[in-house]
C-alpha cells in the first residue's frame, strides 16, 4: 500500500480538486479519505487552516522516483516553495507510506516522520487503514493516533467531500 498526504491552505477546495484530478491522470488512485480541517502548523501560525486528506495510489515507480514526480506535480499545480517550510501553500504532496519500506535520505524519509507525530496526517490514514502497522514503531496507525491526538491544539472537524 502506498499512501500520500494532501494538504492545502490556499484555495483549498480548488487546489485539492485539481490535485486529485492530476493524481488520477498520473497514477491509479485506489481510495481517498474524507477531507479534514485542522489549524495551521505550527500551532499558532497566522495563516488559514488546512484541509488534509490521505489517498492510496498504485504505481510501479520506486519511492525516490515517486517523490520526484510528486514534487513535479506540486510545481505544475502552483506550489511555490520558499525558505519558510511552513509557509501557506496551494498543495503539499507527501509520500507518507510505501508498503513497509524504511528509507532515510538527506532530505526525506520513509515512513514520513509526521505519520508518527501529527494528527493531521494520521487521522485520514486511520480512516483508510486503521490497523496498518507502522513499519518501524510496530504499532497500528490507530494506536499512534490515540497517542498524539490529545490536547486543545488539535481541533478537528470533517470538511467537504470531493
């Protein structure tokens, strides 16, 4: 199973619709979660809230090539990267899980570190595959979400359906 996290806080609905269409043209899109709304990260940032969802895709591309293709799609969809990695964005496409692969590179890793620590990544994944076991932590995604989803800074509500 290959999972991506999609996040947007600029032109959220339009950006996510365009991104899903691009993903469907590029890969086999198997499933997608509900859209969730969350406060900006880091908490307290003065920017719009985010819409996030998880999608499962099928592709023959190995992880490094897939990640490169996702960066190309981001650029095609209007993402402009800046020195501020928390800047508002039209779209953020993160490769979160690639089967049970574990890889570390200078600027990315599998599984994505936010899978273990951020409810805005975990909640959509848990909707799709709650009992999936994290490849390094050896606990289910549901258990990880239970560990991190506490505290007033994590206010969640379902967003619109695409």
